[in-house]
C-alpha cells in the first residue's frame, strides 16, 4: 500500500455518456461519484475510532495509509462532482442530500461496530466495482483519457486497501454472523440509494426517462452487459463464506464477460 499524490483539474467534459457513448453504464459511475465524498469521510471516522484498539503495528500503518487515500478520494471526487454538475446544469447539493442524510444518521445513532461493519460492506462493494472497471471496462470501452486515468487511479487504490477495514473488524470483533447481516442490509440500502441517484441524474438532465425506467425495472443496472450480474452475485456470495478474505479473493478472481 502507498499514497499517491494524484491531482486533476478535469478539463475533459464529464458528460452523461463518457463511457463508450453509453448513458446507462456512464450513469453508474457518475452516480457512484456523487456519494463518495460523504461516504469516504464516514469510512475514515469508522477506522479512526477503532485505532486505539488495534494492536498490530502493520495494521495500524495500513490504517494510516487507508485514511490518507480516502481523504484524497473525497477531495478529488468533490472536484469531479462539481465539474460534472456544472457541465450538465445539475444541482450537486440536491444530488448529495440523500447520502448526507444517510451517513449523518449512521454516524449519530449507531454503534462503532455497526459503522465499521458498514464500512467493510461498502468497501467490498467498491472493490467489486473497481475490479470490474480495471479488468473489463477500462480495456473494452472507449473513454476520455483524463477520465480513464482518474477512475483507474481511484479503483486501483480501492483494491490496494480493500482488506484494511475487514482486518480491523476481524481483529476487534471477529463476529462474522453480524458482519454478514450488516452486509446484506447495507447492499440493499446502498444499491437503492444509487438507483435513486442515477434516476435523479437522468430525470434532471432531461434524458430519455422512459428508456431508463425500463432499464431499471429489468434490473439492467447489473445485467446491462452480459456477465456482470453473475459477477456481482458471485462476489456477494463469496463475502459470506467463512474462508473469505478480500486479498485472496480478488487476487484469484478472473472476469469472463464473453
């Protein structure tokens, strides 16, 4: 793990179809970015509040790198979101509000274990998406060089620190049953939140709402390209295995979208 001093001014236009001229695949990543600045801050809080309980020196060092990487991600995605919304005449404040409300509620009313378990769950979902981007989308789809570089940086660092929150949770709590329960609920909640955000982007940008609604109703958020649904399903199922660990899992996983 290492910290990269990554900076970008986003001179390329962040359009509604910058991934291969495909508005539906593109909206997944634009919606994903909207929630990241708020989410990354919550992940940092979840790790920081457990630092006094971490006895392993190597894991403490990894936590420090994790926090710095997430801080950089939050800063850069804030800039990305601002450029995206300005170009497409969207209200960033209104798009961010559901995420702010959800994560503020999480920070105020739940336990430290719940916040860390939620962080583990979302980190796994982010790692799944990052692996999909790096192994498939980046190679198969046309996209502006600047945006390709930006998402490659972010996704690589997500895979870089994919095991940190999991390792902290297992060292301190070791409760897999509770973690699996939170993972299941968090997966439903976060996917619904991102579906709503994607729909809001489509509606407010006056794109073809009917086509997009049909896309959502047929669950093509995950099945838009052959093999993606199966990939996500396998990734969800493997998380619940007693032998699961993020490092070994993503080290061996190969995508097959043929």
